[in-house]
């Protein structure tokens, strides 16, 4: 048992480093990899293996440096409306079709006159697509609010629902409504964005007031 406890930080370091190679965002990679380096530093101290301590201390410092840069990086966000026949949109939806289906199963683009359609640009890259049907009372029923895996760090959502609030209000939207949420990760996202469960149209929905 004592031998296992000595080796435990080494096993944890292996797990953290292995998991870090599977994540899809830079920020997650840096955090998880940092935990792995920290565990290796602890393991090296326990077994008096100072090359391990030195190597992983340097790697940990590099991760901390890049995390600092990530959190302090100034990025430009913008909202751009589109019509159904916009050439880029079918290519975007096709490229991310499998992942989109995991979050918004069965989604198909329609050309309803009462819908709002736009993409969120992040440093000129299409990071998110948003489509909602808007009724006469200002209720926007979300059909899709999909962010590509690389940018799932909540920055797109905060821009959309904070800085983009005036954009949405100008189009008569008073409430954003999810009638259905199919993915636990997306449910976590909308909770962080301030959506609350309420009754709407005789069903329990996630709603955010603008």
C-alpha cells in the first residue's frame, strides 16, 4: 500500500497528460496538462528524481505562461446576419454535421420570414451559428446555437448574450427560449449563460430574458 501511495502521483500525472491530448480546446489542454506536470513534480520530489522535477517544472511554467496569454488575449467578435442561400452556411453545416447532430439532432435550415439567422465571428473566423424563430411577442425559439469545438470556452456565449444583447433587442427579441436541450454539455453552457427553467407553451423550457 505504501508503495502504491508513493507511485500514485505518477499514475495521476500519466492520466492527466493522456487526457490533455484528447481535448479539443487549447485552454482545456493547458489546464489539464498543467495538473499532469504538477503531479509529476510531486512524484519526482517523493522519489528524489530531480530531472523529473526540473523538466515538469519548466513545462508547468510554459503552460502557466500560455494560460496567462489566453486569458488576457483581446479578440474581436462580430455578428453577421445571413439568408438561407448564403454560400458559406451549407458548407459550414456539412463540415460540422456529425457534431451538430449531437447537440441539435434533426436540425435543418429553413427560410421562415419570422426567423433570425446569424453567425458569430471570432477574429474573422466563423465560431458560432445561431438560428431562432421569433414570434410576435418577442419570443425567440432556438433552432440552433452551435459553437465549433475549438471555441467552447464560453467567450462566444458571453459576447452573444451580453454585448450582442442590443443586436437581438433591435430585432424585437425579448426572450431566448430553448424548448429542448439534448446534450448535457450544452445544458451546462446555457445554465452558465443565465438561462432558467420556466413554463412556456405548456412545457418546461430554458429561458433567458434580455
